[in-house]
C-alpha cells in the first residue's frame, strides 16, 4: 500500500494562465495507476498562499480559510463535476477536515505543512481505484509558476509543468465568459483584458526564465495546441518528464475516475480531446488581436505562434488601448496636484 509519507515529497505541479488548458492536462492523468491527481485545482497558491501564510493570521484563522475556501471549492467541484454525493466518498467532509486539522496540529504550521495536510486529507477522502499504487501526486493552481522558487524550496524533488497557449485564444475564451463569470469580478471588459495582459505577460516571460533557472529536467513547458494536434506525442513527452509509463494514460479526461466534460465558459460539453477551441480569436475585433500581438509578439514567435499583423498595426492598437488605460486608474480623475516641491529634490 502506498502510504502518504512515502509519496509526500514526489510532487508534480502544473501551472499556467487561466484557460490555458491546464485542467485538461491533469484530467488526462487522472486514471494513471501511479498518480494521485487532485481534481481541478487546489486554489492554494493564490487562495491561501501568500496572504494566509503571514504571521498576522492566527492558526485558527488559517485553518478556517482552508475549510471555507479550499475545501469549500473542492466540495463544489466534486458535486458539480463528478456528481458525487458525500455518501460516495471514503470519508464525509467533516472527517476530511478532521484529518487535515489533526495533521496541522501535530506540525509546525508552515506553508508546506498546510499544503501537505490538504493533500493528505483529500487523498484519504476521495474515491480512487489506484490508491494503493500511487507513487506521485499531481496538483494544479493557475499562475503557480510565479512561486516556482518557493515551491522548489519546499519540494526539492518536485517537477513543474507550465502550460502555454496562444494568448489571443486565451483572451477569446475568457472574453466569452464575461456574462457567465467575469462580469461579477471586473468593472468592464477593458479591465478584464488588462488583467489578462498583465498576468499573461508575466507567464510568457517565466516560461523561458524558470526553465533556464531550474533546468529542463525539473521545469517543463508544454503548449495546449500540441496536446490538441499531437496528443500521443505530447503525452509521451509529459510521461517521460514525470517519470511514469505512457501506457497508463488514457485519452479520456476524468476526475476520480469519472469522465470529465470540460469547464468551457460557453457550456460546451466534451467527451475527449477537441480542436474546437483553437483559432477562435479570429472572430474577435482586430484592435484586440493587434493589442495582444503588441504585448506578446516576441514571446509568441519564440513559442511558434504566427502573428497576424505588422509592427505599425501593433503600435497603433497599443496607443488606442493606452488611451483607455491612462484615464481609468484610481488616480486618473483626482484633482491635479498643486504642490511641486518634489521636483526640487
């Protein structure tokens, strides 16, 4: 039997911008006999760390954050995606939390202790036919590559996979989810686009910089389009990197062994890998495509994506975007300052 202490250091982390296909990648690993795959994502690397790792929060507050946000999100995922009731689990949710709490109370309460306790409790609770043969575990949180240095400090034996996608398609998918999801988080579509630009730009740089820092034997960059267009070749490459046999990977995405239909913001249901979401940016306004190419063009070409427009188009679109950006910051409409003493320093 695979005891948790035997596999707890053997972490496989997935990161990448939202809607880059990270969930599809880990869903394809779900049935592998050597892997415990945490369904969807833990939300840990933005929902708990780094804010709730600070000393200003008490142990009680930290534990409550895990219970309400991380385990709360897990319960929704299990109910909605896997359609599992509490009776279908190995433990009920209160027992899952008790397992987590006991492990935390016996630890030093570090960030790693919290992450470890979450994974341990969830593995003991979710049904998994491969429970006794696990050798590694898989976790995904979007944009966790930003914390790759902290993650590798905590887990020296870990490996990291960052999933990249054409940023134009990434934006097109996110934009399509405005009415269903994002309008509750942003005050305008322009603000949402700016968020995608800011965060995705960091990720495009990091896919090259982290790979250089940590080496290709620990840090892998894969493209969503390669999984769609060359699934067997891409999954073999992934299996070799993780250190598992390719034969254990199925082409049927699942969580807890239950087929997964995808998390499309357009309510499209999938039974297997599909190419329907490639090139959808072509229906977007040209100004948005040009703006994205301005910001990401250099990295897009390094990743093998072809640009639609030339430099003059990019610069013109950037100027139009900045007109909105410059007058929509918190300070934009404040009275002009009258004290210029700072210029004399």
